[in-house]
C-alpha cells in the first residue's frame, strides 16, 4: 500500500478524539500547514475542507514537524511579500507611462 493510500485511510475523527499530546496547539499548527498547502500548486484547486483534513492528518500523525511548518509558512510569507512588491513596482511603472 502506498503512503498516500495509507494517509487517506487514516480516520481523522479517531485521531483527534484519541490524541493525547498537545491537541489544541497542534490543531493551530495544522491550520498554518493547511494555509501552506493551499498556497502550493498541488493543492491550489482542492476544496479547503479536504486541505484541512490533510493538514490535520499530517500534523497529528507526525508526517510534518513544527519546524517544517514554521519554515514553510515563513517561506510562503516571503514569497507573498515579494509578489506584492512586484505588483507595486508594476503599478508605479504603469503610472509613469501614463503620465508621459
């Protein structure tokens, strides 16, 4: 059985109910991970409910660590800032062209 198939068969309700670690802290981490996944091309078109379930499984089964989540979110934020700065530059250039 492939890792993806095993991951799909994990019962998220059971994991959450029986989760003894830091359930609420890890749920917040899972939401950060879900935002990261949604930002990626692979998950861009998937429904948010599906992404949240995947993120919860990833965090609560240990597939992804807190460190990996923090690094991914920081990387996403840098990309978002760079994209926004590029948009601002493009608008300024367009406005300069229109002013001439």
